[in-house]
């Protein structure tokens, strides 16, 4: 009988230690997930804020350049057409090089966030 009691005690100890271990793992992975989500969200918000400010700056600079070209050409319409054409050409170049310019750097940054 003492052997059965001893086995029961060991099983109960193992059960309680397994529960403690599982609870510790759940806490660890919850904190790890929170860290990853926090870093990724911060990165996305920084990119959004910088992009917004850059877009606003580019908008005002584009208007200034279009009006300046319009003044040189004595027609504001031509100034705006030249600036618009420049942006279309730039968009085509960026679209064709999107893997090098956008995809690979973003993938590297998110890989660093998730795997470090």
C-alpha cells in the first residue's frame, strides 16, 4: 500500500509541476506576442506618420513647382501637366522596381521584429 500512496503522490506532484510549467509557458508566449505586436504596430505607425508628412510636403512643393513652371511657360496648365507627367513616370519606375524598393526592405524589417 505504501507503494501505491507513493506513486499517487508522485503523479500529483508531476501534475502540479506540469500545470506550473504550462502556465509559465503561456505567460511567456503572451508577453512575447505582446512585444512583437507592439514593435510591429510602432513600426507601422512611424511609417504612416512619416509618409503623411512627406506626402503633404510633396503636395505643396508640387504646387510651387507647377506654378513656377507655369510662370516660366506663361501658362499654368503646362506647368501642372509637366509635374503630373513627372509623377506618372516616377510611379511607373517605382512600380517596376517595387521588389527592390519596397518588398525586400519591409520583409527584412518585419523579419527582424518577429524573429529577434
